[in-house]
C-alpha cells in the first residue's frame, strides 16, 4: 500500500466504498446458501487476508478502525470454535496479504513486511529498489524457510510503477533481477519448489496496446516472461496457484465493453491458455485454491458483487457457485479439508468486518 498514514488510507477506503455503494447497499444481508456467518472480534474495520493450516487453525489480518484517523493493524486466530484477536501488528503496517507456515512463523505485508516469530511481530525491512518504493501485493512460502514477495516499485506515481520481486533468504529481503518489462505490477506469486516460482500481474497500457496479463517464471536462477494468451480488452492477473509440476492456474479480470469480467488461465507445464468463464459484470477474481477433494475454486468480486466459481472438468469450464454474500477481500481453502474461509466487509453497514465459512 502506498499510503503511509492511517487518515489517508482510511479516508480513501471509505470514499471508495461509498462510491461503490457498499456502505448503503440495497441488497439483502442474508448469507448465501452453504455459507455460515462466523462472528468476527472486530466491530468496525476491514479484514484483508486469510490463511489456514487446518480445520482448527486459521489466521486473518486486517485492521480495526478506532476513529476516522486512527486504526490498529491486527491478526485474528481461529481455534476450531471461534475467532479471537491474536495480536497487534506494527503501527501503520496496513496488512494486505498473509502467508502462514506455522503458529510461530507468519508473514504479513502491506506497507512493508512483518514476521511473527512466535511471541511478537518484527518488521523486516525490504531491500531498496532503483525503481522506487517497493509496494507488496502477494506473499508465498518457499523451501528452506524462504519467502517470495511480489509487487511493484513505485517511483512516486503508481502509473509509473514497474514489476518487482523480492526473496527472504532467512536473514534479509533480496531484490530479484527481472527482465526489462516496462511499466506494470505483480499481484500474485507461488513457489513451485526446488528454486522455481511463478508470479503474475499486468503490463500497463501503452499508446500501442491495452493493459495485458504478465506472467514470469523462475527457472535455473533466472526470471523469464511466459507468453500469455491473447485477451480482449484491458486485462490483468491477480492470483496464481500451483497444483503440481505441470499444472498452474492464474485468475484476474478483463474488461469487455468497459465492464470487468472474470479471467482464468491454465498452465499445462509448457503453455498458458484461456479457460471458459461465465459472464459476470464486476466479476474480477482475486483468489484461487483447491480443496482436499480436488475441487478448484476461484473467488472475488468488485464492490457489492461477490463471486465464487467452481471448475467443472467434465464441462471444461468454470461455473458460478454459491458465493459468501459479502464484499470479499480474500478466500482460503483449508489443507486436508473441504472447508473454505472468506473474509471481507458486509454489503450493508459502515465497514463491518465479515467472516464466512463453508464445508462443501
């Protein structure tokens, strides 16, 4: 997050939510079928990321708004029965993404990064980038306690940002050399194991071409661009997951006639291809994951639109599924389970944090 003050960030968030109609949405507050509302120990604020280790252990991060100019960045914990406050993150950390290795090793990133060491959150200074201030967007755990961080280097204006990747090697963040990419950003990253990784985002529009998906893969110690399939309109990728050495998925959105629609790409180990998605206005996708039974789910939405898609192998396409019925910030599947967590804010009310849970 580029804003460094609570007042600026909170004001910008509330203005955007009002503009999108979230604070006074006319839609029903009922929970969608199959989803259960779970009480959140925060009455006003936002929940921005969630990650699960199992059915009785999950974590979420976000903030509690204490006034229009003050907020606490916090972490929550699920113990199998209820969500409670786990800890307070460093001031002005504005967590937007979360990665959890164990109860004594967690990472949060937003305005910088912080690591939970088992007793406290410790700021971990990012490496300097000649392109500007590193703005994190996504974290991914890697082998040997390493961590990947994808985002953008901002020289002062986001429109001039360039894609950026850093790696935590156990002692410090190290900037990763990338090929010349021009202006753009990276929004999702995943480890492929054994020194390999994927990261996705967007190359910004130029006078000659619209904004288009950006895919980078790390092999043999070098990041290289992967050819992305042609996509109509301004397009970008928000998240990526790996299901094995020869299968990965990336999701995001594309604009058709000025309206955002879901976008999902599949990698077969050598090439990327577009997959069929339903037409859903404001259906941008932000998260993707697989349940223990093998069900592949993608979630997101924009404004009061909440979207959950399920991959149907028999139909070779995505189908709309029962969504959590909230303004979804993030979704997490649960290792070894068919459970799914969704966090965000309510469609009604003034920044009311919401947590939803389902077992499919």
